[in-house]
C-alpha cells in the first residue's frame, strides 16, 4: 500500500511558499511518508518548463526527481522514492442559470505532453501566466469536455466540493446538484475531493455521491503542509492503475483525513465578530451574525445538512476506511505544551524524523514504546490518544482554522 497526495501547488500559485520547488516537494514528501505526489499547476508555462528540467519519466506515466536535484539528509526516510503525476487545479468563474458560479477543478494527466496540449487550448480562453491556478471564465462542463477531447485518460475531479466560496456544492457560489453543473457529461465525473472541512461520514449523507469515489488531498501551499490529507492506494505504481483507483475504486483503500472540525469552514460564523455557530444555531439565527447583523459564512456542516437525504451516522455500502490525523508538529505542541510553530516543537520534530522515520510512520505505525524511548512519555501518550480518537474538537469557521485537543484519561474520568 502507498500514500498519494494528488492536489498541491507550486511557487507560481497565488499565496504559496517560494519553497514549492520540485526538489523541496520531493524532500518533504519523503519526510512525510508520501509515495506519489501531484505536480500541481501544470497549466503554468514556467512551472511546466521547470518540471521538464528537473523531473525524468519513470516509464509508467509518472515522473521522478533527477538525482542531481535530490536533497540528501541523514533521516531514516531519505531512501524513499517519490513519484510525481502531472496535476493541476483550475478555477472556473462563470454565469449559469442566472447565478455567478465559482468552482475549482482538479485534473490529473498521464504525462506532461497531455499538459502541453490542454494548456495550449486553455491559453486561448484565459491568462495562464499570472497564477499557477488560473482563473478562467469557462464553465465546468465545457472544461471537462475540453480536457477529455485532448486526453481521454485524464482524471477530472471537482476539488474540495464543500468549500463555501469556490466549490461544486459551495454555499456561496456552487450548485445543489451535480447534473446542474455538468449536464450530459455528469457520468464522466467519477470522484470528488471532500476537502479539509468534511470527512467521508459527512459525505455519506448525500446519496447523489454514491457513484463517486471520495478522495482527499492536502491542497498544500507550502511543502510542510503536504499530506494534511491523502489517499491510501493498494495498486501498482502506474498511471493506469491510479486511473482505476480514482475513477473506479480499484485499489483505493481509503483516505487520511484532517479532523473536519479543524478545517477553516466547518461551522457557520463571522470571523470579524468572533461568532461561531453550529448548523442548528445558525438556522435559529437565520444565518445572521448577532453582533453586526450581517450574513454569516455558511459552514460545510450546515451546507451538507441542507443537501443531505440521509441521517448523520449513515454508513455507505462498501465504504472505504479513513483515518483522522493531525500534523505531527501540532501533536508535539499539544502533548508537550509547546507552540506548534515554535522552535521547541520544530527541534523535536526534526529529532523524531531523524531517529524514527517519516511523519506518517510515526503517527500511524511505530509502536508507542519506541516513540516513548525517543521523545518521552508526553508525546508518546499524545500519539496513543490520537490513534484512539480521544480528542476534543473546536470547530473552525469563516476562514479560521479549528483546533484539536488531545484528551487524557484523567480529564475524561473527571468530566
């Protein structure tokens, strides 16, 4: 089984780190424990040229970093091989059925040659140079048609489908039904990306998604954010088998998830006024901020509640498994009382990777006693609590990330 994070961004995308280069993405994918990584931003000419310079074909529809660009380290994960697949996100902003729609799409391709062909068509529609995730006044149905005309083996996935502002089902500018968006081409949409603010059980409430595979990716804007969400695949390492996994579920074992409450848009709210409300509270207040009287941003939990035709707790037939994790630096901070972005947490993170292995191995597999030997009782206990799902979740809202707190046995017994 291997781990794939298929939706990321390069340094050419808006609001991304300058470290989003092929060599740094490869380095951090090894540290995280990711085997297959989307290139991100295949429509951007300069990024595509950099990918061609620094990557080499692996002969299976994937690429690998050329040895000359590989960053070596003394970490246990240094020997890991990372594969890349051509991928990119496209933003469609357009009018349909009397409303302005804003939807992001993820496209995966069997090679950079296909990326050249699709980009040549898209450059006649909008500017591909200004942003790695181009904004096009081009409808999703027509985008899907163009992609399939140029490459029948392309994988088209509506991205982070519940995000309020830029998503297929987004409360602000999305659709209520997939068929309204894709019309006659709806059968070609075989997978959806659930996004950071929802998890599979939330999506199981929507029967219209039963024919789609549920995938998860990080949408990372910096190398350190890789793997926030990812996919668990039990296939050979080839584009053909990736296609089968994403489009048909063959070998798609499940996903690694953010806790959805930690996502920036889980609950309704108004960040400026510090107001966060559950779906039931927001319905009672009719979506109006009690402080300023303006309309709040509807969260993902509320939007799913609007469209759901099944109760909470429903389990989809043949549902894939999922694991809810938190980033290791956050866990170190929560367990040891450090700031997750501070020097102490960073120092401990480096030590753990150097002595124990990749981040996913530490979070998921390495025995707690081994972690205790390296990092002490507090962090080992934090890993155990995370694996057992013993957490308190403070929901995010209106662009503000939520927080996950590990709950000890004493706290549970005294509550």
